[in-house]
C-alpha cells in the first residue's frame, strides 16, 4: 500500500487565481468546484469561491487549494509552511523559478549552494513560500 501526500493551500478569495497561476508555471489540468456548484452556500459572498480545487500535471506536480469560507477564521500567517520544489536539472529549476518569481518577494536569490547546484527561496504573490532547488549533489 502506498501513501501520497499532496500540499493543500488555504486562501480567502484567491484560490482560483492561485491555481491558475500554478497551472501557468507547471502546466497540467486545473479543476475547481465552487460552493455554489456544490450547493453549499451558507453565505452568498462564498457562492463563487473555490470549495475544492487542484492542479495536476502529468509529471507528478499536484497541489490542492480552497477558499476558507467567510464564516470561518482565516489568517494567512507567516512561514506557516513552505512548498519545496526539487527538480532534476538547473534548466528545469531555472524555468520554474523565473515563472514563480513574477510578482514575488525574493527571500534568497536562486544561486549555487553548498548542498545543491541551485537553491533559492521566494514568497510568491499569494504569500506562499517556495524553496526551490536541484535535487542531488552540488
């Protein structure tokens, strides 16, 4: 039996935009169900918000997201989690970095590190911190 872990991101009104952005970076298919689609509208302001969404790419990239309903507390937080992205080549990682960095705050520029051929950290425009590196030996 295998167990698979998928990062699930929580937003307040930004889930669809975030999923569209991640699809533009990694490719794949985006699926989203709104509270209205599911018939679970407890507050009219939530009707068009994402109750369940994901981006799933053929290369294995998978992220899920939803919009926390208005009736529930939500705090975007600071460093509550990182998404760690490991690639096989510097070319692959550089391409993802360039796309993710649009509108981002660079925490650590993408550069060689003692443990990796390339390593960098950024907070994307949705507040998600990405740790990006080339897997394997430096």
